[in-house]
C-alpha cells in the first residue's frame, strides 16, 4: 500500500524538479560565442604537432602489427612442428 503512494509522489516530484531547473537556468544568448577561434598564424604549429603525434601513433601501430604478425607466424610454426612430431611418434608406435 505504501509503494503506490511513494511511486505517485516520485512521478509528480521529478517533473516538478525538471521544470524548476529549466526555469532557473540562464538562457544562452545568440551574441555569446561557443568558443574562441584559433588565429591562422598559430594553426600551423598546432597542425604540425598533431601531424607529428599521428606519425608516432602510426609507427607504433605498424610496430605492433609487425610484432603480432611475427608472433602469429611463430605460433603457427610451433603448431605445425607439434603436429609433425605427433605424426612421427604415432607412426613409430604402429
């Protein structure tokens, strides 16, 4: 019996709080800028740093891909070797 009463209070209170929050918020005026623009003179430096960062990230990705490729190849060779050893051992037993 207590649960429906509590649920009704929550259902009525939550929208009331939302409406009050919307009324208390300050509206955004159209003359306010969303952010400051970066002057053209400083952009090349920022672009240069971003390019260097991306180059390092690409090199790291290439190195990781090479390491994964090498590791995969090593594991495949180990599996083939194990299979060959199992075949030889099985043939010797027969």
